[in-house]
């Protein structure tokens, strides 16, 4: 059954079951915050053929990833989600089952956080796209920003980088991935299709350090996150390349340099990159487990240095410089 | 200069000047509400070739109308705006000047309400589209909904209907509009390109009646608004056709029936359709001036009757029934 066969009102009847009944049906949705909290809002747009494709991402995973990207932005701000709106552009030829599967994916990603779909818009378009706005709430003294990093802060990543890019490669180029173990291959594909927003790390962080910190998510790649934080905070950084957690099993098929390239520029790992006082960083990484790591520190100046080994002989590697042009840039 | 020539980061530098400097640059934007207020959120998606066209709407007007549509939804909820996010899909071939003009139109529509653009996303797409999410705040005891209409409530419209549709016709079919006076023609085009969200009526309403009422905006046409309110409230309505305020000057070029058709089904007039106790309705319409009117009342039952004349001999007109299929429906 195609969308054009049931029309806008027919489609909405199918989609309302994914929304709490008392929250939809007006010109807008009403949202309440906990007393004393501030609202955080973030918007992401995903376009068929640009950000996802039927070749690599079934509609259920498209919905999941779109929500995960937005929840990741909220996590990066130190906020917990309270609701999302969905602006959906569809073709008349789109199958209603495709749309329902999309909504199922969104709902499943939202479910652990008890976060409802509170509104949106459905329109006709020559290309399928999805614009999600997520609303969150944060305690004012725990908001995270990019511009508050201080020299001496340790740079913590909450998990591996490059896994999403490697999972995409498995899907685009199955032959390449035959050298991986089936388990590793499955984990990489999972990382690409069903990334986890790291909302789980916030309570752990606040147990140790109930204050605002500098940070952002690594949705556009680890290199982009490091550059954005350094630029916004007016600091430099030293990064110990060997400390960057990368996806398991890739050494069987890729050079160290290629693995590192995907970690820096692959994007869509949706981990958090946080800047913490040294003693907090150590305890925080211990709590998060083996995939989290301190990968370097913020420094005075504006140089982003990549160091080859993590010992007292660390030297800047002249052949390793970050270049944001390698990351995901629209329009280029 | 095309978007692809300056890339995403280059484009963002052009667009940041439309945003308050301290509000953008993080993964999300922080929004504060007045104490005791509730947040209202609404999303609208507009697609090039579906909802707007260079033939009828220059980019400045596209931006204005997109914002106006969202602010109208907030007004319909009894909320005042506090910020918007913009999800923008562009082609690499899009001219940067086009995008700047779009943002100028958005900013000008927002300016009287001191409402900032607080965030968003810019992505590449084969078709230009615009997804705006507007955030507003409302006093809990003044929220408007569609489902709270009561039999006996008078139905008030805050202005003329059909003007936007007539303005579109002037643009699509200039020859048709030569029979209009230049002033009328200009006013109709203005109504289409630069509609005014009716946020101005809320303080006047609350002076008379500081409570929640039933209502919505007429963005999808007056017929759709009446049907939605009746259906959500479980009531019927009697509408006096002769009382519906329609655009000035149209009698020179259209039959009464055609004028009425555009008033019911044309859409995008962005007036409010409000259900008020009789004594409040009279005083409210007096305050709003000549284009506002009481056009009928809510009744017991579920019939939406159209009455031909507004006197004691009013009779249902068997040839006049509302049919939402004539209104703007996506995918059909």
C-alpha cells in the first residue's frame, strides 16, 4: 500500500499509534520541564541518498539512527530527553509499511528513555527526508558546552571510533568484510545501523563531578569534535594516537593508519568527547569500562598535536595532522 | 556564488549573523521559559515545488511564510514564541544569496516578537526544503486546544479568508487579476507572500477572557479548521455563510460561490478560528475591527450546517456542504 493511496489523513491515522493520544491533535504540543531545569533543543535533518540508503539502512534503522543522532546531541549538552517532533517528507510512491517501520525504529530508540513523539508534520516531496527536533531538559549547573575547555583538562572519549564507518563498509562492500570474524562483522554493522546515544554516561559523570564541563558528541568524526572544542575554547590539544579506542577486529583487514583515519574522520559513532579535570577523568574512565579512554589533554595555544606513542618519549608525528576536510562535510 | 563553492562551514559563517552569537555553536540550544509557563512546540515542513515556488514566492517571502506558519500555530495554542530552529535542505547548486534572502525573510517575520533563530541543521539534498520548529511559552490556564469547544460557543474568525488563495492566483495568472484594482491586487499578493501570524489577538482576548478556549488556526483552510474543531470537541456547528469575511475586491472577478470556495478551501490565511462564550465573542470582535466576525456557533450533535442567510429565516442550504477533500491534502 502506497502513501498516496491513503492520503495524509489516512497516513496520520497509521502514525498516531506511535504517539501518546493526549499529546497530538492540536496545532502544537505542550511540554513540561522539571522545576528549575532549562530546555535544550536540537535539530537534525537526514536525506535519502545523502545520509541513508536502502542499500545499507532498512527503514527501521533509519528511524533509530535519526533519533539516536538527536539524543546524542542532547547527551552532549548534558540534557535528558523529554520529547521529539518529526518533520517527515515522503513521496506518494513511498510504501506505508516503510513509514511504519521508520516509526517503529524511532519508537524503539526512544523507549528506554520513556520519551514520546509529541508532534510533527508529514508532507509530500520528491525525496524522502526526516527532520527531527529533540527537546531535553538539563540542570543549569550541569550544561555542557564546547567553549569551556581549559588547558590541563584530560580529553575522554566514551567509546570506540571508526566502528560505524567500518560497519558501513561491510554493507557497501561485503567481499571486503569476509576476512572479519562473523561476530566482529555483526558488531560493526550494528554500530552503523543502531548506534547508542550515550545518555547512560551522564549519571556516572555527575556522581563524580556534578558540574558543567566542556564536551560535544563525535557525530561528525573524532577529528571534527577535537577541532571544534579547541577552536571554541581557544586552546590546543595533544592527542596520543595509540590511546584512541578503535573497533575490534579491524587489524585483520586494515592498516593502523586506515583504522586511525576512520576513527578520526568516519563519523557517526555518536560517542561523547569530554574535557575533565585529571582526577575525575581517571575515575570516570574506570567506571565506563574498557572502551572508554583518556586520549590526550587540552593545552595552551592553538596547536592540535598528534603524538605517536604514549610514553615519556612521545614526539609529535609530523605526518599526522588533523584535517577537517576529510570529515563529513555537506556540499563538498 | 553557489553553496557548493563555500561548503557547509562557509555557509554557516554566512548564516550565523542571523543568530544571536551566544546561542549557537553547541550540539543544542538552551531555552528558558518564564516561571510557571509551559513549553509549546510545533513543526512545519515546506518543500520547493510543493509548498512554494520561485514563480510565486521569492526566497525572502518563503522564509517569512515558513516562520509565519509556525508562529500561527503557536498563536493558535495561546503561546508566544521564544525561539525557532531551522532544518534546511539545499542543493549544491543553490545560490548563497538565495539562502541569505531566505534567512532575511525569516528574521524579519520574527523581529516584532524578538524571537531568535537558536539552532538548526543545513544539509545537502536534491530538493530545497525547510523544516522549522517553533518553541513558545504559554500560561497553563490559557492554553488553547481543539477539543474543548462547547455547544453554544460562538465561532469567531480573526480576519478574512480566501485572500491568500486569491493572491496566489494573481501570481500564477496575472491576466486574470487585471480586472482587480491595483491596490486590491497588491493586498492579495501581500496576503499570500507575507501573511501575518495573529499573535496580536491574544492579549486582546485575555483582557476579556483570561482562560483556555477552543481554537486553532486556519492554515489548511477554514473548512478544515471547522471540521477539526467539531470532530475533536464532539460537537456540530451552524455557519452563516454571509458572515464569513472574504477578501476585498474579489466580487469584480469571481462569483459568490467561488469566493466562498476559496475562503473555505484556499488555506494559508493563517487566521485564528476561536470558540468563545457569546458575550465575550461580541466584545472581542468589536475590539479586533471590521475583518473579524462571528460566523456561527457550535451545536449539539455532529452536523456541520451551512446557512444561507443570517436572519430569522436561515435555512440549511442543501447544496452547501463542507468537504475536506477540497482543502489542501498531501499525497492526493
